[in-house]
C-alpha cells in the first residue's frame, strides 16, 4: 500500500547525513560517506518503482486522500503496519547490501597516502 514511504524517509535522512558530512569536511576521511550518494539513489529509485507499481494496482489515486488505504481508519492502521514491517525490512535489506558493497570496495577508495 505505502511501503515506499519508508524508503523516502530513509533517503531524506541519508541526504541529511550526506550534507552534514560535507559541511564538516569528513567526506574524505569516511569511506562510507563517499558512497552515500549511491544509497540515496538506490532508495529513491526503489521508491519510484514502488510508486509506479502502486499506481498500476490502483492503490495510489489522483484524488484526495491519494492513498486508497487512508479512506478508513482500519485501512490506515493496516497501511501503517505495512510501512513499519514491509517498508522497513526492505530498507534494512537494501542498506545492508549497500554497506556490504561499501565494505568490499573500500580498498579502492583509500589512496596510498592515506593507508
């Protein structure tokens, strides 16, 4: 119903972390900070594809309240449960995959002077 909202929220948090690292100047010293843009792209791309799928199945409409699950309190409770279970578990899986990718490619990001 609305599991893509969890990915949108995580991408907003990751974007804030990216901006904070850029502001402090720690991007060069933190290996994962160099690759956080990839995580944001993956989250936003996944959210976009999930939104298309939800529009295709009629779960997102062009009329208010936009999410069909928000028309009744029972459906809203089901939607929130789906966001907190399905959406968060997908985000955890994606973030763990991204972290593994960063860990496996970390040696390519460290210059000989830093090692």
